[in-house]
C-alpha cells in the first residue's frame, strides 16, 4: 500500500441528472451528458496506514462538516471492501474553487477520491469500474472519471450504471464561462433535491422526454451544430429548474443576479452573439460559447458588472499525479 494522489475535474451537465430510481445505489432516472472542466478541480492524496485507529480526513482551507466526513468514510469503506483490507486511511483533499456555488465539488471530489484511494489500496480498476464506484459517492462524480464529453448510462443495476467518454476533450472548441453569483453555500443540497424531484407534478413529463433529448444533443455535438446544441442546452436547464421550483417544498436556486444574467445572455444573443447558458443546483450561471467568442463574452461580462468568473475548456478526466498533499 502506498501514498497516491489523483486530480479530477468538475463537470457541467448539458443534459441533467435530477431524480433517481434507486436512492441508495444512486441510480439516476435518466441518462445524462456532460463536459469535464479544465479549471475547476479537486486534488486528493490518500494513504492507508496500519497504525491509524480511524480515517483521518482533511480538506485544505475548509472545515469539513460531519455529514461530508461520513460520506467520505463510507466511500473509503466501499474501497476497503473491494480490496479486502481493514486499514484506515489518511486523506487530504483540496479544491481550487469555493464550495456550494453551483460548481459540483462533489463530482470532482468523489472522482479524485475513488482513483487515489483505489490505487492506494492496491486495486487496479478499469475506467468503467472507477466510474461505477465514484457514482456511489456522488452521482455526477461518475462523469468526472472518463475524458472530455461524457454520457452516464442510467442502467438498472450498480454494474450497469456508469459514464463513458463519447467525444475526447479536443473534439470541439467550446468553453464554459462559469459566473459565480454567490459564494455562500446553497440551502438545499443536491442529494436532498434528488429526493424531492418526484414530488413535482412536471417530473413525469420531464422524464418522458429525456431519451429523446439525449439523442438530439449527441447529434448536435457530433455535427458541431452550436445553435441546435445551445437551444437544447438552455431548454434543458430551464426544464430542470422548473421541476425544482415546483417540487414540494419548492427549491429556488436562482438569485436575482442569476435572472439578470439570463436576460443579458438573451439580449446578447439577439445581437448576434451565439451564446447559451446552463445552471446546476445553485445560483451560478454557466455561459457556453465557442472558443472564438470567449474574449468577447468575458469583456461583455466585465462591462456588465459580472467580474467573478472562471473560463473552462473541455478537459480530460481523473488522473494520477506525482505531487502529494502530505
Ligand atoms: O451528483 P449530485 O448529487 O451532486 O447531483 C448533480 C445534480 C446537477 O448538478 C444539478 C445535475 C447534473 O447532472 O450534474
């Protein structure tokens, strides 16, 4: 057993995972499709040590609450069971972005933890196996394992629910400009949100259309048809938030600035700037544009008072690195 460090990107879903058919196994109600992000990531070092009485978990620059710690310990337990070991681990993890801002820190976090911990425990897992395990820590984490543009196949058992790469990172020069709207943590976690999804009267209507949406967006990405891709992307984000807003109790992730930016994007688009948005479970807005328009968009953002943003290109998935955090 050795000390191992892994890095994994966050990912932005173009077709979202919201609601699941098996809560415990984290089997989603539908396939989802995402792109890994080059500039928002988690680095995690893991070492299993004979002399530890319990797992020691630290997050650089942040205090981990008991619930998050327990989720990490449960994940280590999955890996211990697979490797047939009983030893506890020391884990140090570091995000390069703030928590709870609509960037899915659990995705990059559980992807990096899965790769680092499994290697450290002496396992040599395939990409598919890593994705299956990452999924059990946080659903969207399974999409941060493979490279580039990924699809998570919902499946109907733990072994059949995993993500794979559908296009490499260099397939399409598009970017995600993530505009941070608020740095305070969201009040309803995505885990709680998934459980509430079914209570929305619009949920069955949403789910009935997902297969169609996934295949349409795949065709648009394959053909690099940005307009069609953008239309589906934006419609999908609004659709998911409509389900969130109409669940019982209602979940409102948008803040006034979120809506202000949505309206601005529409205005820029009507002035011939091809730009679209998507939003995850938080107030941050992900602006999606072609790389050639990146400068124009960042200038417009700054001019409009939105100065806190991160530009992301499509990225590879989780990988091992040499620099250990301890
Ligand atoms: O993996 P979770 O439980 O954090 O859920 C992610 C939910 C969304 O970000 C809103 C959508 C998605 O597919 O990433």
